[in-house]
C-alpha cells in the first residue's frame, strides 16, 4: 500500500470514528470554549453528531440490528476517547523541535503504529456491524464511506 493511500485510509477511518464518537458528546458553544481548539472540537462534535444520526436514520435499522449498532458505536467511542487522551499527551511543537531527525521519525512511527492498531480495531468493529446489515444497508454504508473518503481527500489537498 502506498503512503498516499495509507494516509487516506487513516483519514477515512478516523473521520468515521470521530463521527460516531461525536454522538456521545454534547457540543459546547464557542463563547464557552476555553480555547480555539475547544471551540473547533465542539463544532466538529456537533457536525459529527448530526452525521451519525443521519447515517443511523438512513440505514433504517431493525430492532434486531440496534444492538449491533450500539456495540459498533460504543467501540468507536471508546477508541476515540483513547485517541483524544493520547492526543493531549503528545509532545509540543517546541519539544518536537528539540528532537534529532531519528528521534522525530521514531516518534512519528510510534504514533503511526498506534493509529494502525486503532484502525484494526475499527475495522473489526465495522466488519462485525456490517455483517448484520442487509445488502441494501451495506450499499448505504458503502456510499457513506465513499462520500467521507471524497470529502476527506478534498480537504487533504486544500489544507
């Protein structure tokens, strides 16, 4: 897998995870936010909460499928909570600037390995949920993932 495809895959999985995580969060208004980052996270959480609700509604899950959705959603929420906690412990830019080139690359590789583990966990949860969907629901999920990939791919090139 080439690096561009890997990064896009990480982004899509991350975006999906964030979308599901956001359903459990309540967005705060920016005037109450302690920082610009807090405001951005609150706005993103609200957007993702809306996206999760829309995806859930479009899937038209049966009562029998709801527990699988909840398990899938809970798994993603747990992963995102862990990633957010990890993000808060990341070294600052100033600290990173003090590292040698090999140390920076080792740091980056360690972060990528953690992301790969999170992606594998997400894939496992997704496959389990996907297996209980009807072919029509799977098509909806496929379309939703493709749209997220397009959206994220476009943002990567414009940032």
